[in-house]
């Protein structure tokens, strides 16, 4: 296989431009860019021309990238967004503050490290949390991202010291000592192209394997869409945050063995709470028999649990029946409260056709004044339906505040009309 050169996308940022932004004139440029974006919602060519007459061109490009990142960072870094140093691509790849904090606590409990090597550290999202448990040595191939990680560590002081270096791990020697733990986030995108193939990540799987053998324990941060069968041995954990599966973790070495290489973990982080299940997984999750029809309650299972192959384990634990082959929809006679479940009270159920759905929605009782303003449409099982288009059509005929859930059942396409559990009085 021909090696493809890894090129981080740093949005035309440069070290001289970033250094300029820390000056008095640079701060004025940042404020001008922020004001332009917030007040007018866009940056005109004339704005850029004016800034380039007043400031170095490298500083203008850096300022635009940093401001764009800060405006997008509130969801991931609510307490740091307005002072965070980032470029858009690195921000997208970074762990959120909440997920990073969860991982740091888990590493502290499982490995009790004296120092963590945070490799491919990006802008330092994980690094800042890891420096709350022990010393951190961080490295990134991009000089711009290493600069940003180092500056973020200064901007947001940590409990333990941080050392950030710019280095390509393909040639950077790692000399570990007892008590050293490795956290590595191999790049999944080069020159703007995203990929989930483990074999094409940077650094290569060979380099990653060598790094992991150099320490007693470590963890590899991966895309949740990565092909699990292509991964080396270890314990796999899937993490979701506020309903979205955001990353996979492959725990290796002693920690991976302790957690169980024949088991997987699913972790749900939502509304300030953290929930996990660890059990034996099944690659083919569907049970021998699906429920013939929904009972009084239908549950949407969090994606981290289904992606980890643990739908069966949770259904067995909570005595739930399966509606969809992947375990994404479950059902029960009595309402069950669980962090991994989103409950819907079943109002109607039937074999799905679009005409029958429209007829049933039109017959729904008038919603309460506090009902959601539109009807909601969800699907499971690769049905090939355009949910956005279907939702627009349904919203013109009624159904406000209801949820339509369409799935592949034991008898073909089935449909449930329900109300979210948190909307029930």
C-alpha cells in the first residue's frame, strides 16, 4: 500500500499569525472579527481587505479561524469557548470537556498513572482534563495545534504540569517509564478528507502497536464508525453524549485485560450524569424472536449500547422485549426509567404505509397548548425513508407534539405513534 502523506488542516493558521493575536493589536483584530460575525453573521470581502491593510495577512487568516472555532465551541467547552485557541477541524475532532473529564477519571481509577503521554493531542481537549490527575506530556504533528495546546494549558491552568511538543510519532521515539500511560488519538482526516479505516490512520497501526507495547496500559481514541474487526485486541468502549455516539475507546494492556477483552462497555453521558454497562457482546444482536407488536411503552435505546452490541444484555437486565432486529427499539407493559432509554407512550401502532400513516395522524386528538410545535419522525433498520421530507408532509396535516417511529418488525415495516415520556402528565 502506498503511504499517503498526512496533512493536518489548520485553516491557514501560522505560528507568526497566532503570536501576533496575543499582542494588543492582535486582540483588537480578534474583537473586530468577532463583532463582524456576531452583528452581520458573515465576513465580507471588504472586511478581509480592511483587516489586511491594518494587520499582517497571516494574523487575519489565524484570527478568522480562531473566531469561527470559538463561536462553535460552546457545546463542547461551555466554560472555555470564549478564550479557547482552536482551528475548526481540530475542534470537531476534540473530545468535549465532559467526555474528556470522564476519560481522565476512568484512567485515574483503572491505571493510577504517574504521567500520561497524550499523543496526537490536537488543541488539548483531553490534555486539559488529564492534567487534572497527573503530569502530562503531549505531542502533535502540527506545529499550529501544538502551539494551541500549549497556549490553552496556560490560558486554563491545570493541577499538574503539562509539557507540549511538536513531533511526528512516525519518527519520534517514546521512552516510557513505570507508571506511564498512553492516550493516543490517531488522525482520521487528512487534507479535509475524513476516514474511518483503522489501517489508514496516522500514525499507522504498526506505530500505534509499538507505542502500546512500550507501556503497561493505554487507550486508543477512535471513531465510533471504525470497523471493530480491524482493531487489535483490547477492551472496546462506546461513548455517547446527549444522544450522539461520539467516540470509541480501545483499552489495551493491563487495563484492557482487567476490563475484559471478551466484553464491551457502553457509556452514556447526558445532562450531567454518567451511566455505563459492561457485559459480553454479541455481534449479531437480534434475538430468536421479535415482539409481535409494541406494548404500552416503546423505548429508543441509546446508540452507544446498540453500537457496542449490548442491546441484548440491557434488554435481559431490564426484562424488555425487542421490536427491531438491532435492539434499537424495545418495549414493555410498564414504564421503566433508565438513562439509556428514551420512553414513548404508545398511542397507536399499525403496519406502515405512507397513506395509512397520514390517515392515522389526521385522526389524532388535538394536542395540548404545551405540545411540541411539530411532529417528530424516527426510523430504524435502514428503511430508506427521508425522515425530513416525511416530517414536513405530516406537519401540514397535524400530529403536533407526537412522535412517529417506523421500524423493521418481524412482519415488515411497522409504525408506532407515541408521546415522549417527559411530555406525559
